[in-house]
């Protein structure tokens, strides 16, 4: 997992050398801007690989074998990019991603926004581990939402697709309220500070000509802060990868695939295995 | 009335909550404090040199201090005699101390604000114990709220930072009287929530209701 890319900062908020210290997988690292370039190094001063994508800075303690994953939809003209700041959460970075993949909690945690009683049913959807891209995908996810987005007026049934391209990053595509033929892109980039603490960097690429940037950021921050209290109270803190610790239901198919995918790659930072 | 608002700010929530409970409509202007730093722009500083939120604008009146905003929005809730008003003023001041301790712990823990987290948690815990003792006394006498038989500015001013204490790593589990008080406030007609302060769940009605 050390060889994966991880988000560590907002690209427009990296100070000049000596820069800013942060943690990545328990290791102190330093981010700074030098000659216009964003750079990163570890505690011994060793240079770390850096890439800037989706308004964020990504680095790795190892050697990433591939460039950062692509989000082709984000390149489409007319989209607005909305970095939503960051929030520190005392939970496993993997639990933060798993929560993002879950739909069943919408009516209870995001009441009257992303869900509402009695519309609590999660309809059957499809989940695949796409071998070629090596990503987890959930498609044909449908859910009734009272206010699917800032620009949404009234309730509607929304279709979702979820995608996990990296162990601590997930992208979701959902019906765009103002442009039903297009997808809104909402992502969560999670920086693992330690196995039980992380920083979430929500990011969006939307079609929305009417809402102010502050409204869009506020909407996403509201949603994410509703999740934070839940995440910090999950037990055990580490994400169990072996079956038996938690009983999944049909609605948890994405989570099951995510855990299986993590285990198959030995992506276990923030996870709990039976052997432990 | 216009409220310059940030969805994650307990201080802004105080104004929204009081307006909702007293049936007043506010036009909120979302302000991207984080990460956008909209409150540091020259235009915002012209309005409020202290560069803080919320700001309430009602005609010529521009209010930037939370107690002043609550007094203005509160109307009858502010008390009809000197004793009651003074009692509420004590709690309005107390609520500012909550913001400087529990609120600070939350900003440090959640958003990397500068400060000493352990110190803020310790100071905030001391205030929670004071509040718990006060509410226990009140509840023993059959009162659900801090100063009177009905909720007042005192309750609304103290409620948000207390409820959000777990966001700053301070558990509310030891405080039974605070939890009962929270339930009484969340049961009020017109109550609105903020992220971290959920409404009472519809499936669990007030016992005896």
C-alpha cells in the first residue's frame, strides 16, 4: 500500500519552503513550494514523488507504479471544480472510504437531504471488480433523494455509480439535477495520518451555473460533518477484512467488494485481519 | 434580515436556531470560510473589521457579536425584567467561554486551527461540569431549561458548543442532565439541526407524548 498515491494537501495552499509538515501513514512528511513547483520530502529529507491532480497534491512513501487515476468526466468543458477543504476524522482511512460508498445510511444520517424515511430501500445494484483497470465499481445504484444537490429542487430518484481507484480514494457519479444526461462527479480523497486517524478532502466537479461556490462548499461540508460523528464511533476502529466480524446485508455489496479488493492487494493499513 | 452564515459554525447556528424557534425568516448568505477564506476579503472586513461570522444585517443595523445578535433576534425570549435579563446575560457570557474552550477544541481537532488541544479540552470539561451542576439543580426543581420555565437566550447560546463537544474529543457521556436538556431543546417546535447536532429521531417520540 506504501506504493499507492495519497492526497496530502490542497494544491493552492502549499507554502514556500520550509513549507508545512503533515503525516502520511504515521511518517512525518514536509510539503513545500520551490521555484513554482510543489515538492515533498520525508523526515530524512528524501524526496518523495509528487503529482498534482484534481486540485490536490498527491504523494507516496514508496514508488507508485502508475500515474494517478484518470477522471475523464472531470475534463469535460463547463464543469466547476469545487475543492471543499479538509476535515480530520478519528477513524481508519478505509472506514472513511467505506462510509462514502454506503447508501443505506442516507435517510438516517442525511435526513431530508440525501434520503428520507420511508424511502429507505436500497434497490439491487451491480458491483464488479474491474480487472483491467483494477478498480471496484458499483453501478445502477438508484435512490430516492429529497435534495440530491444544492441545485436540486424537490425530491427525485437519483442514479449513482461508485468507483474505488485507490485504497483511500473514491469517486462517485450521480445524476446531475440541472443536466440529467450528465453525471456530477463527487470524490473523496483520504489522507491516512495513522491507522486510526485520517484527513478527508472532499472534491467535486459539477455542472451548476446557479449556486455560489460558498453554497456548494457549504452543502458538501454539511454532508461530510454529518458523517464524522458516525465514523468516529464505529467499532472496531480498524476495518475488518475477514468475514465474520460484521454481518453485511444486500445493501453492503459495494463494501464487501471493497474489502475483498483491499485484501487481495494486501492494502491493510487501517484494516484488521483475523490473524491479529 | 440577512445573516452572513457558515454551515459549520456553532455561532452562526445559534442565530439560525433562534430565528427558527421564534418564527422569523432570515436570508442567509453562505460564506466560504474554509477553504475559501471569504471572511478575509476587503468587502467582508468593511462590514466586520474583526472578520468573524455570523454577521446580522437588519436595515442600518449591523451586528457582529453573537450575544448582540441573539438579543436582537430574541425579542420576548430575552426576559421582561432586569433580574431575568441579567441572568441570561450571565449565560451569554458563559457561552462565549464555551466557544473559547469546547469550540476551540473542535476547531483544532477538526480543522487544524492553532492552539493547545489538551488545554482547551480540560478548560471545556470544567465548564461542562458547571453546566451539568446547574442543570441538575434546575431539573430537580422540575425545570427543563437554564433560567426560566421556557427556553431563553441562555439555552440557545450555550447549546451548540456543548452539543458539538464530541467533535473536539470531549465526550458528553458523563453528563445526564446535559443530555436531558439537549432533548428538551431538540423537542422544541421549529427546531432545526446542524451537522453534528441531529434532530430527535421520529421513531423515538418523547416518552409520554
